[in-house]
C-alpha cells in the first residue's frame, strides 16, 4: 500500500513538471514572436513627411482649400 502512495505522488510531480515545461515553452515562443514584429523607429525624414499635410489636390490648385489669385470677393465685385 505504501508503494501505491509513492507512485501517485511521483505521477503528480511528473504531471506538474510537464505542465510547467509546456507553460514556459509557450511563454518563450510568445516573447520571440512579439519581438520580431516590432517596427523600426521612424527616421527624421519620415517624421518630417508625416508632419506635412498630405493634400496633393490642394498643391495642384484644384481643391476647394487651395489658394488662388482670385477670391470669391474679387469675382463678385468684377462681375457687377
């Protein structure tokens, strides 16, 4: 009967060791996979490009927000 108690304790110990090993293996795999996906920090040129407004139509002068030599006030006064 004493032999049976020792066998049960050994099985529990082996099972818990296996669970701890599996947990550590998954934890290490997660750390490795996350560290490989980190993007590189932006360079100074990328930061300047991101700071500038990106409105190509306004730069060409075809967007409503573009600045032109004629304004609506000039158009209404010249058409009278």
